[in-house]
C-alpha cells in the first residue's frame, strides 16, 4: 500500500514460498540483499524507514506498519524509467525470516511529485517478541540502492483476556494490498486464532450479522463500509472458535430488503467466495421500490429470523450471537419485541459502534495525530472526542430473551466481549 497526498501509484506483489523457517519472497533472490546488508551500502537517496506504532486490529491481530518515506524531489528526478523496488525483511528471535516487497512505477511519476514526499506503508501482522527489521530500496534503472536495519520490540497486550489466541500463529504475516471487501476480511491471511471452547453438552451457536446500518443512513456507502470494516473481522474471529460439542452456523441479514443474503451451517471455515458475492446484494443505493414501500416491516423481519434460529436448535440449547451496529428504523416501523415459547437459550448482542480503524490508532498514539495517512482529528489535536451515542431499536426487540449486551467501540473492547461470551457459553 502506498499513501501519497494527491497521487496513486501501483504496488506490485508476488507469490511467497512458505516454510518452517519463515516466508521467503522470490524477488529477494534476484538481488544481493545479504551483501548490501553486510556492506551497509547507502546510495544517493533521501529516505527514512521506521516501524510505526503497533496496534490491535479489528482482526484481533497485532499489526505493525513498516513505513518508508521517499523524497519527492529525488523521485521526480528519476521518473520515466524502471521502478523503485522496496524490500522488507523481518527476522524473529528464532532466526526465522519473513520477506515481502513492493514497487513504485517510476514511469508513472509526475513532475508535480517533487512537491511532496512519497510514503510507502507495508502492514504486517506480528506476534509479541523482538525482531530485526531490514528495509532496502533499489532503483532498477540505475541499480542504485540503499539498506537500513533496525530493531523492533512488540509487547504483549496488558491483561490480555485471550492470552492463548496467538499461540499457533506465525511470528509475521505480511498483509497484501487489497480493496474492499477483501481488505475487510483478509482472505489471503492463513493464520488462525486459537479459540478453544469446551461446553458441558452439545450446543448450537447461531451467529446473526446485520449488514444494514440505520435506515437514515441506508443509502450511504461510507457508513456501510465503516460498519463492515469492523463487523466482518469480528465475524471472522468468532468463526474461528473451536468447540468439539458445538455447531456454529452463520447468517448475514439485509434488513432493508428483508433477506438472508448468506447462510452457512456447521462452520469450520467461512466460505469467503460465497459470502463476498452476497455482500454485493446488500449494496446501498440499489434498493427496489417494493422494499422501500414495505420498510415498516424491517424490524419484524429481524425478530422473525432470531425466533427462527432459536426454534431450529431443537434439543440443543440455543446460543444466539447478534452482531450489528446500532439501528434506528423509520418512523412507524413495527417494533414489537420477539415472542417465542419458553426455551432455555442464551442471547448475546455485540453492538459495534464502528469507527475508522486508523482514527482509533491515532487516538492511541498522539504522535500520529494530524498526519494525512492516519486521518486524525481536525487540527491535529490529540485524544478522541466524546462519541455520539446513536439510537438503537434492535435491542428492545430482543428484551424478552434477556440478552447480554456488549457495547463495543474498539478492537480491545471486542476482544474482552469475545472472551466473556466464550466463558459464558462454556458453562452450558
């Protein structure tokens, strides 16, 4: 990923060779990387590199960003031929090596580039530990190159409610540059969270995800994208729960169209290709006239789907997990609460007040506030403004089920909610 004010360039990636000693990028075999490192060669570049603040992402993974800042004047002088190759290597405490690369197409550089720096940013999933991070740059037209090495320490989370969640993960996983919806789900990331769940008896877990924001914002791509950027990683984390005595089913609801757009039963790994296609059906701005005319029944559709999932549990104690942003329906909507026959069930409502993940990073690290690539609050002021508390009319419809409500705004809060939820279910 490259972040530049007013300019978009191409980032190229290739396949990697994975093994027990890390992840090797074949591009590294085409250059004398180790010789550069040994000699510490520095070409005629004005550039800096650093490992930016590590944060907990919505995917429940610690995320670092390797940031390479290149002088715009220098790049503008090199425009027209070749590319600027950027190679990034992590070495963990056990000596395992993880490599990736990207490139800036110098043929696409404009003369106006000299007015600003170019910031190349490579996000990386990491586990706690100490790393040696090496970054090299190469102008393929002139063979001029430079290399730098630095140490990076990744601290574990304080009072981690899921201390074993990263037990089986590789030390480093590079995150490919993708567009939504793939950037929300990260299908190329193969590392899986360790979330064991032991229950006393057979349990049926129904995860119901509401894709639709409040009806006042139902036509907003921005609002829906912000919600999905939090809800889909949360769903992916929940789907990685491993329970020998539990069956986990997932449903995605489009309340505006009163439709189940995706359903998968007995989930061991979510079918992303199928789910990805279903998200297109819930796109704002393409709602048919019939759906608009009958939108007073949107809340009733949600209630009926929750009741259906409880009824379908049969003899197994049903556990329902509702994952949604706050929803306010249009005036006059049917908001009658759920009415189901007496049944032993547990209902959890994770109400996600989604915000831009980069803004949350800025709130954690005052040094990042006000920088264009982070998108901090206007004026570069530190801290977060008091959030607006939206109206939520989903919660009252679930009241007869006595749901346990988790109000979640950050990845850390979701992690606590997930740990608490799993602890409660383990008692069944």
